[in-house]
C-alpha cells in the first residue's frame, strides 16, 4: 500500500483496509482517524499534509496498521455486547424454556416497554422540527434553525444507537460522521438535504411511534395475561369474592367449550400451566422482535457511506 499524501487519501486507504468490517466500526475508525489527523495538522499549520502524515505514521500508524488495531478491538467489543451463548439444550422443551437464561431476552423486553416513550419523543421532535424548519425557512433565522435541527437528529440517532446496542446487542456507531472538510457552509447544508442518511434517520424516528405503540401494547397485554393466568390458583383461593358474578343456583359455573361445570383445582392448575407457556412464548417473541429491530436500526441509522 502506497504512503498517503493527503488526509483524504489516508482515509480512503483506511476505508479500503476495513472494507469487509462492520459498518459501525468503519464509521468509528474514520471519525477517530480524521479527528486525530486534522488536530495534528492544526497544531502546526505551516506543515503540509504529506509532511504531517509522514511524521504521524510512526505514532498513529499506517492505514493498514490502524485497521488491524480496530479489528482487534472489535473482537473485544463483540464479546462484550454479545456474550458467548450458553449451551443449547437438545430437547424441544429445553430450548423453549431456555430463553429465560438469555440476557438479551430481558434487554429486548425492556426495550419494547421503553419504545413507547422514545417513539413519542422522536416522532414529536422530528415532526415539530420539520414543521418549524419549513415555516422559518422564509426568515433569516430559518437557515441556522434547520442546521441545528438536522444536527440534533444526528445526535438522537447516536443516542438511539447506544440504547439499541446496550439492550439488543447490535453493534452501533460510537462516533458521528465527521463533518465534510473543505466545503462551504452552504455546501454542507446542501449535503444534509442530499445525504440519504439524513432521511433514513428521520424515517426511523417517524417509524418509532407506531413501532413503539405496537411493542408496548404487545408486551403489556401478553405479560399481564400471562401473569393473570399464572396467578389463577391463588385467585381460586378467594373465589367467593372475585367469582361472585358467575354464581348460578349458588354455584360458580364456567364453560371452557366443553360444557358448563363447577371449576375446581384442575381448572386453576390448567390455566396456570397455560400462563407459564404464554410467558415463555412472550419471551421468545420479545427476543425475536429485538433481533429484527436491531437489524432495522442498523440499516437505517448507520450511513450507507460507511459500508
């Protein structure tokens, strides 16, 4: 690999060295490298980029060396966010009930409950921001407001990425996209409108409202129903109080589709078993939705340019 003569060439070689790596890793590596190199150049502005790169190559590293360091670090990061899975039981029952020992299950379940609040906030922020941007565009303060709004959306995407990584175990960027160098203010503003990442991020923020409502509703209804069924034997102990509305001829009569009968402990235990099965099915559903949402977040929040 030839020695880079400019920062742009250095970043291009670093991107090529990481071409098959995770897009989130590429974004972090490019941001760190460009920030470091431009800081070095700013400290001694009399040096040209080629001279600076020759001096920095020994301390920061050549593009292929830096890429190898980031690959090694990525292995540690992946181990941290995706701990080695526990041995899977061979039996169907073992696999079904084994979801309870998967830590990602509870992270995904908590994300489903949290998604309603974050979805409302993201949706409100983007809709209000776009409406105000359009309304203020005819005024002198409209341009700075639009820039601040787009900047805030990118900050929110990083925050959401940290939440997704922590709860769903999907690698997300820890650094933003480095500001485009060598462009005027108007060119940077224009790039915000033409950058696909800007609009995919906004679409993600809009989608979080219906997704958040769906996630929260599913989690609350299924967990409440499962808890109610599991607690049926306890409720049966107090049947005279809570089943008073079902009395027929001074007896409680129910019909599960097999004819009317007086419920007994067999009914209570059967409903408890159904509740336990429903609880573990809910955990499987939460884990599956967590994986799907993690892939959706990565696709929409990580810039295509980082691929």
